[in-house]
């Protein structure tokens, strides 16, 4: 997969900024991001606690503003990994992971949803979030449309499945599961979502996903993240996927000319991360997907990819 450009969107920033949701303002060239800002890594077994920030950036990369829109009031709650779906009339749905605490203080992730009814009247503070506990703990809450969502339950049987549910009323309803292949070398331990699907027709979408494998590096087992592509097919409320066999982005895409990582991992003892929560087809470059990639849980790179190449052999 040819990458046409890689650009660090937060250069020379001391704190970690990663896992950004993205949308483009209607009628404007401005991109908006909501992402995590973490000043230091959490200890083993604890989440990397931080704030959620809103960033507005021109297409040339000029930062127009940044604002903290949510910060933890108590030690028992953390919000992570926003994924944004812009709807007609400038409505926005954001999928999140809410990390809560059980009675013993152990952090447990649950999917959560935030709805912004009008971006024009939004006060740029995160509205109250709704925790979805109906199906148990999990991550990767990804909005598909106004009422349909994917997430990955935190259970062994869902290492290569996603749960699909609807929220037409106040009670979530399970619609089914999406099954992924288990034999992909780059995703043989676990698989999950990135950004919301890109619908090319009413029933077929380009679906950018992430996969994790476990590799022994110098005697240490580490989680190695990669990003792949799939065709998502919808028939009524049933979804199926066809996954391309090779990843499109790996940690090796972010090495310098000497083979050294462009950024230091936030948790180098545990994993090598390339991950994404957001991507967009910009109005001025309709033939390309700009995918905003978390590298090392440290910073965010814009990676530009051809839509034709992403669709090749899938559509």
C-alpha cells in the first residue's frame, strides 16, 4: 500500500496527543479533532489518565485553537478513544470508552455515547455521556448511523468479533455479531475498529480496522498493532466483512532513514502501537483518505492513502 504523505500534526509537543476523532466543518476548510492528551503514562494495570481536547486546524496545518472539553473530576472515571460520526444538520455522535472502577478499584472499560445536537450552538464542552452496560464491559464504540453501533466486548469470544446493537429507544438491543478471520498474521490475537465505516453505496462500506499480534522481541512478548482494510456489507441489520490479507499500516511505516522509530513509545516495554480513531475524505482531496494515526500512544500522524488502492480487490 503506497502512502502518499505522512505528517506529524502535533510537532514539538511534550505531552502525548493521540487517538483523535475528526470531522470537517460544513462549508469550511477547517478540520476539528477531539483527542486524548496524556502528560505521563499510567502505571502497569492502570489507564493513561488524561483530558479530552478539541483542536481546530486549517487544511494547511495551522492550529487555530485548542480547548480542554473534558477532564476527570474523580479518579474513578476516564474517557478514551473518541470516534465521531457527523450526521446531517451538523449533528455529531461520538463513541467513547468510559473507564470506570469496580468495588475493588479495578479499572473496567465500558462503551459510551455522546450526542451533540447542533455544532453551530455547541458550547465546546463535552455533553453528558451515556454508558452502555447492557452487554458488559468493552471498547471500540463506533457509531455507524444515528441508531446503530459496533463495539468489541471485553471477552475472549469477542477477540475476533464485534457486537452490533441499536439504540432506537432508551434500551440498547443487540442486532448480531460481525465475525472476522482468525488466521491473519497481523491480527491473530485480536481485532477491532478504527474510524466509522465509509459508505460507498447504501449497503457497502470501506471499513478501516486494526489488528494485534503478539511477537517475541529480544525475549519479551509485545503486542504489535497494525491497521488493515475490509469491505463491510449491510443487509438490513446484518453485517458481514471481507478483510484484505495484508495490513496497510504497520509500526515500520514510522521509522527514520536509520531504521529508528520516529517517536518513543509511551509503553515501550508492552507494545508497538499504530492505531486510529479518526479519518476523513477532505473536500479538496476527494480521491484520498486522510487517516489520523496514533503512533506509539505518543503523537498523531496524518497518513494519506488512495481510495482506489484501499478499495482494490475488495469492491
